[in-house]
């Protein structure tokens, strides 16, 4: 089979990295009003979620140290809803993969799933909150602010979501998602606001990342300012996020799907597909055919998001662990995204079927984009059909010499070879150390 040539493309993102994020986080804690809000020796719960935030271990470690230097007793509390199979051990293991361990943090880490019921929302559903965080004298809410993968609003993924869903644990997350998308859009701000007023939040620490997924800003937000400041920070994050540089794609190939890349496995803001019941897709990009080749090992079998694809490999299907996938899907209340598409024995066959069915008369006409995942978009590959459009874009650097698809003897693509700077390449490099 003669597949269309690929050309390596590098996107030029206007992105500035924050120097020494851990030091900035420490200074933010020391200069906040925490000292005036708490008594000496007070226990302070610091949230830790399941998203792959850049440098999160060093950031949290610096927060722990700063809190202790102020004379308080810091603990870390898992805040990730139903992730990790909705078990304490599963959530502890997820944090450990990010380097967030009791030894590294020099403090206790609590991932118990027990919650307390603090009230009811406007739909009459209970508002549940992590018992460890509730028992603490103060709570520092740490989270990345970025566009949500299911809806657009004033408050999406950020500090209020961490309160309402992350610290809601399995029960709280389930209640916020209970009424689907309309309920989610309404309840994140409603429940988040309720919890701001009825728990001991002493500070929000908002992390913004640029298009390279590096830390761009760390912004301390006093609790009384969160409702006003978070929408502004969300707008800033939306402007910085990485996107695909084409509006129309015949065949989008994604190397890996995983919870480490997006809460939805594949970020709808990148691929343009929502696949949420009753919701239309996003206006761009328009993708005719989408294939996912593999499931990231960091996702632990949770293949949520595969329903956004049209094709996958048998290898991907074999890696699916239905237990965490079902738990996550039932909690989110979005079931379409968990539907497993048609699969083929090898990557080579997946690519062939994708080209045959992408509504072009010949393979050479197909506008193909190949990305490692939906988080790392600085380096990608395009087919010759997109070459002229790409070279006319001043924000793209396009290599003239074509690159092979890098199929190995088994018919699978060597993704570490094609994407040495992405997670696939880093994973291989670390395994050789």
C-alpha cells in the first residue's frame, strides 16, 4: 500500500513560559491573606487533581512548604471526582504517577472517598463535599483553568469545578452531572458558589498553561474574588490554548487517547467533535474521518473519549478496562463518548480504511493531519494535499522532504520515532534510563 507522503510541521506558538513556577507558587502563598484567616497550627487541605498539569508535583511541594513556613499543618487531599476507579487506592496511585507522594510532598495525602452532605442544589440534589477537606481549618484550591471539553460558559474547568466536582468525590460529581449538559452548565457555578460560602476556602491558586502546555501564569485569588476573577482567567486561557491550524480535515489521525491528555481522552476543543447528547459539534475544525491508534498507558485502561473517533485498532480495544471506563462514563452522564468504533488489526489497516472512507476519490487528495495526542500540538504531520496551504501560513514551519509513516514489522506505527518530543517519545526515553 502506497500511502500519501507526510511532511513534518512545527507550529510557532506565541507562548511565554513562566520561569520557576514552584517559586512563584510559594511566593503567592506567602503573600496571600492566609496568615490573617487562620490560627497558628491550623490544618490546611491543599487540593490535588488527576489532570496532567505541568510541573504539578514541584508546585504542590512548594505550596506545602510555604504553608508549613507560615505555621500551619498542610495536608494534600485528592480532588478528582470519580477518577481512579472511584477508590481511595486508585486515586492515590494516580497522584503517585504525577510524583505526588507523601514522601515527596513531606505531608499526609488523603484520598478517602467519604463525603459530607452540606445542602441541596436548585434541582433538589444533595451537595456533597470531601470529608477530609471539610474537616480542615482551611482549604487551598489548586487547579488549572482551561476551556471545558463539553460546554462553554463563564465557569468551565477551574477553581469552581474543583470545588463542585473534584472535591465532590464520586457522589458530588455524580450529582453535578445528573441532569446532563444543561445541569452541568448551571450547577458548576451554582454548587461552586455555595461551597465557597459554606466551606473554609482560604485561597484559590489558578494555573494557566500556554499552547505548549507549559506553565504560563500562576495567579493567587482570594476566595472573595474567585467569582469575579475566574471568568477573566478563563478568557485568557482560551486565547493561549493550542489548536489545529486547519479548518477542514479529511482524515485526522491521533496517536494516543488518554485521561492524561484530556478529561475526555480527546479534547473536543482541538478535534471539533463534541459527541454529547443533544449538542452540535464545534464549528472548527470539520473532520470527516477520525482514527485513534492507541490508548496511553497512563490512562490505565480508561478509554473514555473513544466514541469521538470513527476507527481504532484492535490493540486499542484490547487495552480497554471497562471498570474505570464505565465508572467515569456513568458519573459524567455522557455515554456517547464511550462507544467503541470499528477496529482493525493493525495501524496500517486503520490508515487504509480511513483513507478509503474519508470521501475523497484518491488517497493522494486526502487532507491528512497526524498528531501525537490532543494535548501536544507543536509538532504534527500533514499530507501533500495540505502542503500548499501550510507553507502559506506564517505560523507554520513545514519540512519539504517527506517523512515515512514509520510502520514497524507488525504493521503498527512507531510513534516514539515520529513524535520524540511528545509523551510517546519521552516515555520511551525514560524506559531506557
